[in-house]
């Protein structure tokens, strides 16, 4: 995908009405601090268009990035961050749920999991929940550059077992530092759109 134009077109908060887009959407979900903004920046070939932060839980809205007037990359709020009140977490959950239920253009959901660690309880809940909504999430195993190459298959296997993945689920190891996995993600996006 050659990126000609990017526009952060819509930012939806807890009380916002979701946009009625006429272009395909692909959504990105993941725990706070899993590297969601870094992945989106990498896909867009930008350093800091999606805000990255040392403080997890920065994305508190649903952000719609219009790419080339062809499709939307949709950045969902991160989940599982401890320093956010239970009330706020519940609101983010409802916001994500509303988006998954109501978007008429959503083609696929990418669920980001840190390859270095076994999936958390929140990761497992989110995976099951996306499946229950009728989607086959694509798993992006982030922070690939943080483990040795010889350990990749072992970690991918732990991730698959930990999430209890449906057979045939796509898992893409990804590094925002080396860009490994970026082309596979774009290929998948282009296929579903």
C-alpha cells in the first residue's frame, strides 16, 4: 500500500455518535502499552501520527484514520490498564462493544498481544468477545524485536495455546522497530477491503 494521504477524520468519545462511513474499516484492539499506536504509525509510514506514550492508556477515544480516501484504520481504546478507574474501564468497554456492534463497514479486527508474555486474562476475554461478535480476529504478536529469533516459534505457540485460538487463526509476529510483519498486515488489509 502506497500511502498518499492520511487524515485523522473522526475522534469518538464515550458519548459520541459513531460515523456512518462509506469506506471499509479495519480495527485495532489491544491492551494498553502493547504497541497499538506504534503499529498504526508503522502502517501509515509516519513516526508519530497516532500518539504514542510512555504512559499506557493514552488512547481513550475511537480514532478513525482515513487512508488514501480508500479505507479507515480504526484505533480502539486500550484495555486492562490499572491506573484507570473501574468506571472509565467499563465506559471504554461499552464504547468498543458499541463500535463492533454498530459499524456497518468493519471488515476485520486485529488483536495485538505482546509476544514476550503469555496472554493476560483481559487478552483472553477480548479474544473470546471479538469471536462472539462474529469476527475472526487476526492476532498481531507485537514487540518481536524484544525476543531472540530462535524463541519466536515457542512464543507464538504459547500465545496460540494461551488464547485458545480457533484453528486457522492468522498470527503475525510484528516489530515496529524493524517493520517485520508490516507487509503481511497490509496484504491482509487489502484482501479484506
